[in-house]
C-alpha cells in the first residue's frame, strides 16, 4: 500500500499506511465485510448456499444477507430471536422490525 498522491508526508515520505479494517467507499470494503460476516456465521453453525452467495442456513433458520442488511426467516419466533442474540454478540445490530417488502431477490 502506498500513500495516495497528494497525501505524502514531507517528514516521512517513505512511510506506508496500514489499513486495520475496511472503510466505507474503498473498493475492497464490501468484500472485507462479506468475508468477516461469513466467517462469523460459519462459526455460529450457518452454512452458505453454493448457488446463492448471500443465503445462509442453520437448522430451520434462513439468513438472507444483502450488503449490510439481514433478513431472518424461521419457523418460530424463538428461533429468530435466538439467532438475533447470537448475531448481537458479534455485531452492533439495529433491529428494524418485521420485513414488509423485499426487493432484488
């Protein structure tokens, strides 16, 4: 990684910046996020479908992932709430309520 043009430090012209985590608007940000959340979901027992990149299954729970939005489908509310608790242990969640419309699938 090199310092971007115009951002070189006169005091430290040969220093390189280390990116500790993905930032918004970087080309690799989306991929970094998907890699991180996929890893956590797999540790929680979810399996990613081979034919659908953003669909994960665990027992009777289906997790749909689109960028940073998650939709959970389950047979019972208890299954969904348990999954939410597991996710909340790993990520900051903003619960938006029940899904009323879903576009793009």
